[in-house]
C-alpha cells in the first residue's frame, strides 16, 4: 500500500493524469494472467514478473505496476487494461 501523501505526488508520466491504487482482487486477476502468459505491457512484451500492486490512470486505460513497494512509472511498462478482457 502506498502512502496517500506519496500517491498524491504521483501522476501518469504520459498524460499527467492522477493515479489511483487498484484493489487486491484486480491484482490477483492480473497475476493469474501474468502466470498464464496472457498479459503484455504497452511495448507488447510479455509481463513475466508478478505485481505487488498497481496504479491506474484516472481514465482507467493503463495500469502502472508496483513491485516491492516501488511504482514502475515507465510508459512502455504500463499494462493496457483492455488486456484483461
């Protein structure tokens, strides 16, 4: 869990939209997809490492993974939310 005061400082590096923390159920769903090899990042590379959390853009199109309490705010590492469909 990311401290609220730290989360308020973060934004999407591409659009500068606010980021919101996702709930644990979505994290587990993503991790199941990662384990099955079904999740790709924005660079179209397979995501192979489980995530500990995630920060979703306000428009809900992309999720930035959090690993070891560190947000990975790189545009190419973002996970398109339509990949869960």
